[in-house]
C-alpha cells in the first residue's frame, strides 16, 4: 500500500529545545491518523512537516505565499464598519 505521509527520525527544535525527538509517523493511503496529548504537547507539529497530512492528494498543497482565503460574506449578514 502507498504511504501518503512518511516521517522517519524527525527532530524539531524551537529556541534550542527539542519539542519532538526521533519521531516516526507513517500513514497509508486510505488510513486515518490522530495525535492525542495535552494542550501544547506538539500534536500539530508533525502535520505541519508533512503537507500531505493536511491536504488530500486530490487537492494541491496551497502556495504558502498566497494570501489567506476568506469565506464570502453571507448576503444577509450585517456589514462591518
């Protein structure tokens, strides 16, 4: 089966401190994955390292230089001033 995410031995440091050390994470096509832990424990960091984990293969990864997308205003919503 094809791997859509594969991280092996990844270490991430922030301000000189390892927030992830020697992480291995593999997700096969069609599999779901979850990271559980206390608030601030680094669950999002591996997902940021593997864009395919956040964006399905059928959707191209967004250009990081592009401006953020905004939802269109509902026609009956009051306008901000």
